[in-house]
């Protein structure tokens, strides 16, 4: 039972790290000495030094991506906190429903954010100069892991 709990906690922390990195790092779109994320657009020199960063546009769709990524991080942190609270207060045989629901919500939020970002950049799908960066890919990787983690929490029963 202890190994199962440790595995669940490791999975949850891994999802949380993926969500933090994908929300913060400036690598959602990369190419031609230019990188873009949810917060700023940066130009880099050929040596890799950042030359200039400007704020991202204030489009409504970008603000919705920012909001849903922040919500996914909040839901995941709240889910981890609730898991530890329920671990000590839940009665024997009880299920971690609230923890699972919040983790599933985190997964759905990150999926929504990545899907909106994908749909709003159709011109970059066919342009070979630009590609999606690793932070964008990490967001998509966090989606199924968060859902899996949430389902495991819902199925999990507390034992002595």
C-alpha cells in the first residue's frame, strides 16, 4: 500500500512539474531565432543570447489559454493538498473523490488550453520555419497523465 501511495504521489508531482514548466517556459512556438510562449515573444541571436522580449498580444484567445493553464496548475496543487488532507481524515474504505475530480479538472483545463493554442495558430502548421516547442509538447503530455492520475484517485480506497 505504501508503494502504491508513493507511486501516486510521484505521478501527481510529475504532472505538477509538467504543468509548471509548460506554463512558465518560453518555448511554445520556436523558429528563426524567435520563441513565443503564453506571456512574451523573444528574439535570440545566433549565439543563443536573448536580445529582445516583448509582451504577447492581448488577444482574447491567448488570455483564455493563459487562464486555463493557470487554472490547471491551481487545480493540480489543490488536488495534491486535498489528497494529503483526505489521507489523514478520510474514513477507512473511503474514496478520494474530491481529489480525483480536481485532478481531472486540471487535465481538462490543460487540454483546453493546448487545443485553443493549436487551433489559433493554423498558419504555423504548414510553415517549416516555425514549430511547436517543448513546453507545448509538455502541456499535451500533462493532459493524459493528469486524467490518469485523477481516475486513479477516484478508484483508490483508503486502507489501514
